[in-house]
């Protein structure tokens, strides 16, 4: 099945129980994974305890629930999922942004990138999130997913409302925040910014009231409806199963810690204890067990 065939299946209304998210590191894979996780909750509002969003670098864990969203940086992993699933990817394609108008949501031609990734991975790609287009359109790029999975207008609004706050906080807070903002916090004047002032992708974290952003995220309908589900606490995290859950002031307090410690780098977590809080629910989460050997249906280890 070609990527375009998957798009036709999506338009017909069939949505599988498993989404797979793949992309190289630092191509906004977590943003796509977060969006797909929210979508899976929205698609199954009567079964939120049956939704799990998880990730793995080298192994493919066995899903514990009926609906799952799996993230991986391992290009072999998508082939190891047997049965009915959709593959979403992130990729860079400068030409897509250079020659495509960005006024209409339908104008960003991700289909060529999806077809190329389908050939490269040997698995049909349903949708390719092109980093270069994302930089131009911001979080509203996520609206493209709505027609694929047939979200209602209200569900699309809930998705965009959540992603508006989450995407800003993701850049300005947490262990995987914008490297430019981390360097700014730590007073590194020698740093050459990847997204300089004056560009559309500049995070502008210094202009934001992080307490208000964090509070607004926690008050979104998505968080209110689903965060109490078995694995719903991930909706209050900026890096799933890695960063602590947000509290309303975690970002402001954790940024103080990062600013005072120039040794803190990418993926180094500021814990709740570091900012004077007790451990949250993420600290007690038990990781999904990986499959130990190749199975007959093709689901097993990816190396």
C-alpha cells in the first residue's frame, strides 16, 4: 500500500488502534507524538484508561492497552509492528517550505515527503510532518491531522487549544527545551542561536508568563477530561515519562535551577525535589516491558 492509499483509507473513516511515530532526533518528534496522543484520547473518550502513549529507542514494548501511540527514533521499529496501524513520521524537506504557499492548510505539500519516507522505511507513511513547514506555520500545523482521523470541529478545537500551550511550554521549559533558551538562561553569550531573533521560529520565551501558560494548559478540556486516566498524566508532561508533571509553576521554578547551574544540558531533568516538591505520579510509573524475542507475527526487537 502506498502513502496515498493510506490517505484514502483515512478519508474513508477507518482509524486503527495503533499509531506509530518515527523520526530522527531533534525533528519535533515529541510534538507529533504529543498531538497523536491527544488525538487517541479524543477518539476514545469513553475508554481513556485503554489509551497508552509510550516510546522506545531500540526495542518495541508490548502495548498494555487497547489503543496505543508508540514513538521511536529507530528506523527499523515500524516494520516490527504487525497488524493494523498507521505510521506518522517527521522529516526535513527545505524545498517543501521554499516553494509552497502557506496561506491555506492544504497548501503545505507533505505528500511528497511522505512518499519518499515510505520508500526509505519500507512501510506506508500516513502523514509526514515536515519540520520546515512546521517552522513556518507553528502549532496550527497540527490541524492537518484532523481530517485524516476525522475529528469533529469541537475535537479539533480541543486539540489545537491544548497544543497551543503545550508547544510554547515545550520550547521554554523542561529537559528538552530550546537550546537557544537554555543558553540564554545560563548567560552564554558565545552561543550562536539556531533560531535567531527576527525569524518565525524564534521561541520568544523571554516574553512569556510561564505560570499563566502552564496554568492554562492544566485547565484545557483535554487535561480536564483525560489526565486522570491510567496513563493520562502524560498530558501534563513536556517529555513523556521523563519530565515531572506540570504543577502550575514548575516551569518558572525549574528555569531558575537551570539558570543557576550552567552544567545542566539537554535531557537533564530538574526534579520536583530540586524545586522543593514531593515526587509526582510519573516517578512511580513502571516502564512497559519489551518483547524479548522475535515472534511469528513479526513483532519483536529492533536494533
